[in-house]
């Protein structure tokens, strides 16, 4: 793979990225067919607006200088001469603070007319990319007017005496951010040119388009854009022609879309008159991390031998040092924000958990499960999955032995919910108080029962685990673990207590999602109709290990989120640390954006430091976890996605937290 710089401007480079983010604008100016002067005016107006809002790249539609629907006028010298004059006017009047713009224009090279994307900035054309695939079917007649790009036929173009790079192998380096280009139909090809361009190093693909609209096309196009950005691990900026194109036979709706690695960051309103523009900050650091981490990308680049000529783009301005991020940052990255996708996510996770447990039961020929039922979320979810698995395998639910083990901190609310839930689901119910056994244990080891320290708490957790293990031995079964992903990240489990089981089903599910899964069972599963009241109350119960005595009114006093911090914050930190390998400072930046109206900066900093400290210190618990099925892209299994030394130092991460 090659990436030779073939053109360098020696003026001061743009410092385009704000903390790893690159701001792009997808623009769809109003056009008037063949009225170049009016079209250029609209283009320059949108450029000024884009740079005024901090854009570092502005992408305009296919043939926006002339309009796409000029038809046979494209072979008229008057229009082509006007197009060149209009192009140079754009070059001369492009805002000085805009690092690069891409506009569509007909360009004659070597006696042939090409449908081109022109990359430019103030005073300079950096390169010209011709369209690779010219549609000549249905409503399209481009082969009547234009020549297709032919690799190696032309490598430069002479535009009014200026020689500029020409070809489909161009990448534009905008101060470290590499931009590739394809044009409309190119995206619809079996192998779009952007595949090779991305493999050659482009982090952003700009698509200048003039795509008319027919029934069903928009949804298909959105899928194409999303999938291509995912396949190429890139940002994708799509700008398509809009109002003003000829309506003789077609209608154009001004599609403006910005996507990143399979996710749509922004899309503009369609069917609007006048100029249209959407903007978003593309996460270059995330793209680079994924390309490094997903080694298939590098292997594919090496196998295909993708090459490119890289053109350095330079200028004189820098973005604001304190600007807000222009992209949505979901505060709950594990939980879909709309009900339809949340339902789909819940169904998929439940199927994964159930299939994993079914296979383990089949492999061990086990017909008995022992589960500790506390009346809390995690044990409830594990019990529901066990019931689903037993029903799937045709095993009587009586083989599920639910054990509630009241202790010093058990409240009436959780105890009642545990009992009601087990009876409603038709499993075997056992109740064994741990108070006497733990009191005896305190006496044996000489611990003051009035001292509510870690020994006081962990002794109860280990007593409960011993009971479960011994009952499993009695019944020839196994203990089903209930701990979730968030607890594993924080080490919020007693080593060789609730930390241990023969198989776990929740270890890949974060706490913020556990609540939704239980609610889904309560509201959507007919088999849980009798348990609905208990399930909904469990969803509303504060999260607690209940190891410290209740207050005088019998209410929970030991609330987990008061001690280790809000789980929605910790799940956010966990996602960005494991999914993207981000640093504390970058996670903090994202968290400030996501939780701007929920937590102040001091709160976010405090719990971020807590997360980093606990995450490193508690790895030893994760290094010896029971088997459990992988559920999502973030997991902590020591045999799967996360292999970390138990004695790794957190010093670098904590020091960075302290500098925030």
C-alpha cells in the first residue's frame, strides 16, 4: 500500500481536529438548471454558513455548479465554459477559513468530458476525482454525455493552464484527516471505489450525488450509506441534489447524510425548498482505534494492495478550543433509545442467554439448577432465563430450586417479592435464614457483630454461596450465577461468594440493561403474567446487596449507587473504555456532553476516577470467572474479549483523571 504525498502547500497547516473530532458539512444548495452564476452564489453562501459553524470539510452535490439535469446541454461549449468560470470563482471566493470543499462540476480532460468531484480551498484546486460508474439504465443516461473514469488513462488534468492531480486514486490529507471521494452511482456498485480508498487510508468518504427519488429508494440508500461506513470503518458524508433540479421527468429531494461506522450521525430534512445543510463531528480517533483493533481491516488492505496518491491540504486557521461537540452522545450506550429497537435488543439478549444455558444443561445432562433469589434485579433475570431454558428443553420447572436466604439486611419488600416471584413461576422454593450460621461464624473467628465492616458483609455473601453449592451437590445440579457485567467491571462482588458459580448468564449484561430485560419479561411474556406485579416492583426497588441492617422503618439503607456511584455513569465509562479504548480525558469529554443536564463536572470526574481505580484493582476477580455467554460487543470474560494482568497498574489512568 502506498500513500505518497504528491502536492504540498507550504503555508501553515490547519489544526482541524478538536480532541479527535472532525467537523463535516453535507450541503445541498438550491440550483437553477444551467444558471451557473446563480448556482455558484448558492454554493458560496452555504460555504460561508458552513465555515461559520466550524466546518472543516464541506461537501456539495454532483454537478452542483451547473445542475445535474442539464442533459444534452453538457455538450454545449457555452455551458462548459461557464462551468469553468464558475469553478474558478468558487476557488477564488471560497472562505479562507474553510480547509476543504468538494463540489461537482463537468471537467474536460484529454478531449473527454468527465462527471467530476473537485476538491478545493481558497485559491487552489487540490485534485479532481472522476465518476467511476456511469448509470445508463432506467432514468439515467450519463453515458450519453460523460466518459467513465479509466484507471491510468489520465493522472493529471490541465484546468485553464493549471495542472492538478486527476484520478480515482486520490486521498486528500486535511492536516492529518484523510478524505476520499466517490460519486453517486459509485456507492451502488457491487464493490464501491470507497472500499479501495478506505483501505488505502481514507478515514472519511465524501459522496457527491444527484439521486432522484422514487418509492422505497430513500430507505435503501440509507442502508447503503450505513453499511458502507460500517464495512469501511469510516465516516461517510453524503450530499445529494435538491430543489431546483429539472422536474421534466424526475424529482430530487436534497438528501444530506453523515454516517460513521454504521451509525447515522445526522440527516437533513427532505422535500425542502432552498439551501439545505447538516453538520456533525466525525470521531476520527474512534475510526483509527477500530481499524487498529479489528485486524481484518489491515489484513484486507494488505491483501488487496490498495494504493493512493495523497495530497496534503494546508491553510491558516484552527477550530475553537472550547466548542461543543456537534454529535449526539447517548448517555446509555447499551440501551436503545427507541422502544422498537429496545424490544428487539431484549429479545435477542434473552435468546442468547437462554441458548447458552440450554447448551450447558445439555452438555452436563443436568436437570437441576440452584439459584439464590434475593428479590433484586440480577437474581430475578437469572431465574427468568432458567425458566425459559427449562421450558425450551421440556424439563419440569420444579428442577429449578430457588433459595431465598434472609440475612441481617433483608427487607420485607425484597423478601416478599422473592417468595411471590418463585411461587408465580412454579419453581421449587426453599427458605434458609443465614443469620444463625453467620452469627456462629462471627463467634468462631472472633468478629464483633456490631462492626459492620467488609468482614461483616462478605461473611454473609460467602455463607449464601456455600448454601447454594451444597444444595446443588444434594440435588445433582449446578449453581447458576447471577452477577452482571457492571458488577464485574467494578468488582462489586464478594470473592468466592456471589462471585462464584458453575455457570453465569448475566455476566455479559450491563446493569442499565438488566432493568429493561426484567421489565420486558413483565410486560411482554405471557408466561410471566402471574409474576407481573412482583416483577414490576423488583424493577422499582433500589439496587442493594442488603448486607447492612434496614432502618427503623424497615427500608433499605445500603444503596449500591450511593457507595460506588450511578450505574448509568459506570456503564458509560465501561463502554467507551472497552469498546474504543478511550482515555479518561476523552471519556470525560463525552460524558460531559451526554450527561450535561444530569451531573455536574465534579460528579463525573469523581466517579470516573472511582471507576478507573476499581476497574484495575478488581481484575483478579475477573481472571477466574465461571463460563458465561457473550452478549454484546463489550465483555469481560478472561477467555474471550478481555485479557488483562491482575497486577496491572492504574497509575497512568488515575494521573490523567487527576488532571481533568
